[in-house]
C-alpha cells in the first residue's frame, strides 16, 4: 500500500500483556492519540501504531499461572487491550502483536543484517538480572543494590552464554546525531539524561537468551532466542512492512515521533538508533519521553507494585472524554502528574460540568425556548461579538504550536481561560434571557454568536475530547458548509457561511441531553 507524500508516523511503546492496561499506560496512549488526531486535522496522512510486547518471560509465566498456552493467552489479552483503547477513543491505525508472523520475519531479517555488519558477537556473561525490566543491570544504575524502576524485586544472578550487540562502538556516532538533531530527544530533561549516559560510556548489550521455547529464534543460531528489548523495538518497523512489504515500509518510515515513558528513554534514544545505524536504516525524527502518573501519596501507578487503576473503571462511569480531559489537562505530558478520585471529581465538576457542559446546555436551551431551534438569516449577524476583542487567529496559531510540542495542558488551559470564558462572559454581559422579553432580534444575534462559539470550541477541543467536540459541532447544521471529518485546526478562526442555523442536537422535553452530569458525591478522601 503506497501512501501520500505528506505522512506522519506516530507510535507508542508496546505493552506487556501480563495484565490489563492501567491509567499510566492509558496516559501515554491518550497523549499519542491527541497528537495523531491533531496531525490529521493539520492535513497529514497519519499512521498511528500501537501493540503488545508478547515475546517475554513475564507473559509465559502469567499464561502458565492461568493454565493456558502462551499464544491463546496473548491473543486474548490483545483483544482486551484493544477493547480498552477503543473505549478511550484511541484512533490507532494498526495494532501489532509481536507473536505475529510479520514481526517474526522482520526481526530475523533485521538481526541478520546487524550480524552481517559485524556488530553482534557471542560471549559468556554473568550479571544481575531484573525480571521487571527484563534487562541485565550494571552496578552504576542500581540504587542501594536494587533496580530503580522495580525496587521491590530482588535481582537475580544469571550466568549464560549469549549474543551481544556492540553498543559500545556507537557512542561517537550517537553523540554526533544528538548534536546535529537537537530535536531528536524531547523534552530537554530527557536529552540531558541520554547525553550524560552516552558520554559516560556505553556497555555492550545482551540480545539473545538460551533455552527459551517462546520467542523468535536467532537465524544464525536457532538455540538462541532474540532478547526482549532487541525484539520489541523492532515492532516500529515490522508493523509497517519491514521484512514483508518494502514499498509500505519505504513510504512510512522513519517515524516522526516515538511516544514512550521516560523510564525507557535510554533504549529508544541509545540502543534503538544504534541498532538502526548498524542495519543501515534511517533514524526516527523524534523521541518524546512522557512523565509518570502518581497516586495521591506520591507512589507511581504501576502494575508491578499493585497500584494500578483500570481506566475502564473510570471511563465507564464518567465517559471517555472526561477521562481524556483530566489527564491531558491535569498532568503535564512532558512531566509528572497525579490522580485521585477526589481531584478527578473537582476537575470534572469545575471544567466540564459547570463550564463546558453548561455552556452547551444554556445555548441550546435558549435557542429552543426563544426561537424553537431556528436562527434564520444567520450570515447577516456579526458573529464575532462574543470574542470581545480576543484575537482568535493568533490564539489558534499559538495553540497549534503548543499541541505540536505536546504541551497539552497549556493548550487546554488557554482554550478554557480564553475561549470558553469569552463565551460565558458574553452570555452574562448580553443577558439573552432578558433580551428575549424586549428585543428578539438582538436576542437572535446573541444566539448566532453562541452557536459560532460552540463551533469554534468544537474544533479546538477535537483532538482532546473527540466525542464531545463532535456533539458540539453537530449541535447546529454546520455540516452544510463543512463536514466534521474535514475540519482542521485553522478552521476555528474562519467563520462558516451557513445562512440559516438550526438546532440539530438531541433534544428531550425541550432541553439538550446533559453531556457531563455533575458528580454530586465528590469523594471526601482519595
């Protein structure tokens, strides 16, 4: 399948399916989805890639605990993961399982290329192994003798003969790439961390394990299985045709951005580019290492520590858009954020129920009450009065810049403080409920302005809360002028020429269906 020239390839880290997704992994997927949706609005032909990391010892152990064979287990978990991502409106284009034939074939082709380049060698090795990271640990990365990412796990002493990737030979080339492409590692804090790592000297990396029956055998030694990290990173290219569809691969690669957690930045910014250099393939353009989500007590939300929260438990009650909004608004994507039921309820009630949802309900209710949902001759009305001096074009350009830079919380903050507040202030200043009694034409002009405000807000929040945005846009007949699927970010600053507006939203007993019913019983402590 050939793609248009203007492509944007975005990926997320693939997940261990030893248990269901938690809100920490959902945070990453939503952040990547916002970027994918935004780039589609900018006119790119987006390919959004996700998947599961199945060739791991964790998976076989979990399947064994459940009395299942590994393949049926990972297939069932892939179904569960896709269910969660679909429920959260994650608009992925492909979902790869690393147990798939396309991945196995691509991995074997790639590792053979690196072997032929002379960058793989065999040696005996003794080291401390972290089952949580599925990685050998050197003394310099340990904290009080334990893995910093899994301090609750005891490291195991492992001795075996494996194949190694000669990562130590790539330090100068990696450093030169970082200097030539300062945008490669983001945010800046991650870049500094990786530069320090490389300048401190890189160690060769074990890339196969002996005696494993689940996984991908090395083509040059069938007794050795390709090791989890060397295998997992390759999903970014095997999913788009490396080893199976060269035309598709050439059309999509390199990735425009890998969206990953900050704890695996070194794999993506040191090991992965070195692997690609060895195989003679282009490097990804950017790696963005997002922060973590913590509980109210400061503990990291994690499956391995037993602090995971199932995103379905939250989204089923309050909706996917409320879930998406909270994490993109409350948690800086490049930094760390916190989650608690109490804080979720506070943000939900103030930003969604009282502000966004209330603006929608008030506008449509007044249109129905005073004009039976009909606003004729809308183009004769100055529909910019609601902006009250706000330079919408300049704001849209600023928001585009912030979203492109993954500064989602700042973008949402500006939308709420500038655009929503402008619309709500406009209602307070014009008092259409009073105008309806003395000047229906003036009241109609206010309603046209508020309909336009809903259209603008719909476009601006489309990447973040897609279902709510679509409801806003379709609340009036704006589709006559521009289909929702074709609306881009820049369109927010250009008024659509719809002569006769009318309410098209779902109306029950003269009122719109509430979008965000208030959470009345906010948790006292959580």
